[in-house]
C-alpha cells in the first residue's frame, strides 16, 4: 500500500507565512535546530517549504540509500541562487560546484583525477605534512611568547590560516606564507571575505537575490564585495602560477593541482580558474571549523585524547617515516573526525533532485522532487546513533553498522571534491597537535552552534594549549 505524494505531512506549506514565523524564531540562524524538531515530529518524510524551495525531507539511513540510488547520472543538488547570481552578475563562469548536467560531469571527471583520486595522496601528503609541522612550530612560539608555558585562545583565526595554507600548497604547489610572522594583508582579506560570503548567503536561501539586488539591499552588496575579494585573490594566485609555467625551468617536483590542470590542457583556462577558485574558497572554513570542533571535543574528553595520542605514537613508530603508512594506522583518529562531522556537520543537509520515482516509508515521491537528507538531524537521532549526545569515536570502528551513516562529505559522484585533501589535512593536523600539545578547556559549558550557511560555533571556543 503506497500512499500518494500529497499525503506526505506538510510543515509550513505557505511560503510568506513561514518566512515570517521563521524570522520570528530567528530561524535563519537555527535552520539546523528547526530541522531536528521537525523531523522528530514527523517520524516519516515531511515536506517543507521556506522561501522559494519546496522539498521532501528525510533523516533515516535507509531512506538516504533510496535517495542516492535515484540521483541519476548528473546528480543535482539545491542551487544556491546567491552564488549563481553573483557569477551571472559579474559574467564569471560556474565551476564544478555550480555546474550541472554534462558540463558538470565532463569537468568533474577531469578534476577527480587531479584532486580526489587516491593516487594523488602521495603528492598531497608531504605538502600538507610540512604545513602541519609549521603550524605546531608557530604554536610553540606563541606559547613561548606568552611566558606562561601555555596559550589560552580562540584558535579559529589560526585555523583559518592553517586551512588556507594547506589548500594553497596543494593547489599551487607552493607556500602562501600564512604561518609566518608577517602575514600578507591580502591573504587575510581573502579569509575575511569567505566568512562574509557564507554569512550573507543564508538569508538569500529565503529571499531571492534578484529581488535584493533590485532593492539595493546591504546583504546583496556585501555578498558581491565578498566574492569580489575571493575572486580577486584567487586570480592573483592563479596568474602567478600561470606566469611561472611559461618559464622553461622544469623539475620532477609535484607542481600542484593548478599547474597539472594547465599542463593537461583538457579544460579551458576559464573552467580551470572557476573551479580552482571554488576549491580555494571551499578549503578554508570547512576544515578549520571541523578541526576546531574536534579540539573542543578532545579538550572535553581527556582520556580519549590520551588514547588518540597513544594511537598516533604507535602509528608513528610502526610506519618508520612512511607518511601514507602512518595514515593507514590511525583508525580511532579517523573515527574522531567522523564523530565530529556527525555532531557538527559542515552541511546541515544533503539534497538531490531525484531522477526517478521512489517510495520513502510507503509514500510515493515523483521524479524531479527535491529531496533533502537532514544530516544534522540524522547525526542526533537516537534510533540511528545510540546515545547520540556522546562523542564516541570508537562507534565508527565497527564498520558493519555504518551503512549510509558517514555522509559528512556527501555521497557518490557529486560528493565533496575536496574530500581527500580535507581528510588528509585534518588527520595530519591532529597527528602533529597530539604529538606536541595537550588541549584543555576551562569550564564545562556546552558550545551551541549557529547556521551561517555552514554550521558554526555560536560563541568562541576558548582552549588552553600546553606543551607535553
Ligand atoms: C561539496 C562537505 C571540505 C570543495 C561538498 C558537499 C559537502 C561537503 C557535504 C556536498 C556533497 C554532496 O552534495 O554530496 C565538506 C566538508 C569538508 C569539506 C565536511 C571538510 C571538513 C572541502 C575542501 C574543499 C571542498 C577542503 C576544497 C579543497 C568542495 C567542492 C564541492 C564540495 C568543490 C562541490 C563538488 C561538486 O559539486 O561536484 N563538500 N567539504 N570541500 N566541496 Fe566540500
Ligand atoms: C546549506 O539549505 C543549506 O562544502 C541549504 O566547500 C542547502 C545547501 C546546499 C549546498 C551546500 C550548503 C547547504 C552548505 C555548504 C556546502 C553546499 C555545497 C558545497 C558547500 C556544503 C547545505 C561547501 C561548504 C563548499 C563551499 C565552496 C564554495 C565556498 C566555493
């Protein structure tokens, strides 16, 4: 007995009234929490409309499996109008993040080989390891300068620099120099622009950017400024490499993603620029915030922190200088990163327009429907993760019950393109931190999260770092 589509319980069907209710509840900043109570209320799938997106929402792993089976050959997620509007406005090409259909597929296939293929890890890992070493050296210096043999701080700015330095070294095959004493103000400006870009995107999920543009609204103007800053800095980095490529000096050193793509000569320069800019912008807040949440959890769980330190020490000893070998010997640390993304996912939801009819818990859902998997809600659902409030990296060691549960980077051919970079960068960061410092937290207050397109800590996370 399959129930028809229109019988799916609807929450907030009327766009305008919802928008008002949403605004009154400070919903812009609480989308993830609203999705939690909605999904627990509804039990099964529910439809949900705010602003201009209408979607069917699910949170169970089995339903996620059904969804991704129906994503088709050109998986398509919710279109972030603010991002496409900016590019249309400035006459810039879409990169792989925003392309769809065959254009997406043909670009993505080429990018996959240079960015996410496991073969590239051998090239990326040494570069990222060097950045990790420089980061701990910088923290040691900060501790020395404090004169207290410890450093108590909100690490987020340092982590932004670490993340940008990491992704920059992989993309450009050279260092940007963000972990030095003197920091290029333009690089700092780039970091600030990314935060502003995310922040100004979320209201435009509800109010069409075209309207805001006509009204000359501040969010739209800020958004344009933010992307202008992002593209300006990325253009400078890209030009710099492009110029160097024309010089005849050749070596067998890995030249970075950008130079590899240029030499491969399979994508137009405009396509390469568009996607490299997205990779550079996508590589900052995502990994840094995930690392910040991880340090926060490790500070709250000292015994676990020691366990991880021991795992890293053993992995280091057994791998005898083989970097990739070491990364294969840290299952608990990888579990910790999955656990962080379960409780603090970067993306509140994954979405696809399904390309065939499906049945979700006996409801018929027609092809073409936008289906959203509430990732944040799923991570906190006790029927999916027993004792969901507990940070337990070891739950990921039993791989047999991880079916459609580890989805922090999305799924399938449209999953996060930066995934391998992100994972390697985060693993190496934690390895170096655990080998050098103990991380502590003052008071045991729960830090809540807020939604600014990605999920962020609502208040600063203050940590104390002590040398071992
Ligand atoms: C897409 C998460 C880091 C670049 C995505 C998606 C998610 C995600 C959930 C959508 C996937 C889907 O729809 O199935 C994350 C998380 C990160 C992270 C949790 C770190 C903790 C990065 C980094 C980069 C990056 C470091 C760049 C180096 C991208 C790009 C896409 C994407 C370009 C679009 C891919 C496409 O549409 O084909 N990411 N990301 N991300 N991410 Fe990431
Ligand atoms: C935000 O309702 C909430 O990885 C919306 O590195 C649905 C939605 C659509 C696309 C998601 C977005 C959410 C969160 C941020 C994501 C984005 C796809 C890629 C992007 C998950 C869930 C992100 C952060 C990229 C960003 C790269 C960009 C800055 C060039």
